[in-house]
C-alpha cells in the first residue's frame, strides 16, 4: 500500500519511484527519486505518522496558478434544461506529509504526470491553467491511482439554448479529494448559464463510501479570501 498512513522507517518502490525515510543519529532522512526528479531532506523531530496523499494538481513545478483546465476530447452538446453526470480523468500530484499534529507538514510533492499548462481566455488577458485533455464518458473509467484521478462532473444547462461544452475550468481552492489504494476521486458540478458562460464548483463528499478524505494543501486558513467557485466567462 502506498497511499495512506505509514510509520518510520519507510521504503516505497513503484515503477520509477523510490522513496524512503530512515532514522540516522537522531534525525530522519527523507529521500525520493522519480525518474530524473529527486528530493532529499533531513527532518529534526521524533518519528511520527507519515502520510502519502493525493493533492490538488497545481503545485508543480512550483505554484504558478490555482486554476486547472480539463479539455474535452469530444465536445459535449447539452440541451436547455438538461442535467447529466459524466466522468473524466485528471492528473494528480502526491504529497508526503509529516504528521505530528492536526495540521500535517508537507515534506515533498511529486507527480508521475508531467505538468502542462494552457491559457483560458485571450492571449493578453487569459488565465494560466494547469492543463489536461480527457475523454468524457458515462461510466467510471479505469485509472492508475498514483497517476490520475476520476472526476464525477454533474453538468446542468440552466439556459434556454443548446450549449456546446469543450472545456471545464476549476479553482483548486475547495477541491476535495478522496482516495483509496485503487482510486482517487473528486466530485464537481458545472452550471451552464449561457452558450458562452458557466460556473464550476466542488462537492465535498466521496464518490464511494469507502474512500478517505485526503489532506488539503489549498485551505481557507492559508488563503482566507479564496473561493472554490470559478466563473467561466471566456467561453465553453
């Protein structure tokens, strides 16, 4: 088991990932390699619980944006007054936390997926977003839980016209990830208000009852003025 709680000493190997935490002369030695990406740290503290959790996919290579864009492989045409639930894949990042209190401390963040970015909106005024292209499907897809998550997206068209949706943009603030060893998932909603505008937000409940809530990096305490609601006014 990789996702979840661990004790020290710890050794994890999965594909190109080698991660370890050992004790050495009163210190903890953290080491992680994933392909060419490496991290090494010393931790001055008593061995406590180590958490490896999926986190919001906007931290790498460094926090450049709190927004991410899911690009639909095929446009989705939604009739007026219609609501549908679809599923999409999205990239995840993994964080290692040193848990000695109610607020775990982040040691490291890494990802099996290479970060890609795009603009939402015009070239000069658009918003930088973490980018991912995904198929839109009506059943739960199969995923590699250390690489990707599943988004359940409830889409509603409250406008009086047909709307063609080619993308969905979200804010990482308020993103509620839930996980098990085999699944990482989030629930979200999209309300289409016109042929060119919509709002997106997250739903704080697990896709399945056995999923556990992941530790959040983007929290209201760190960003008190942030909101999880995103207004898509630059097109669908």
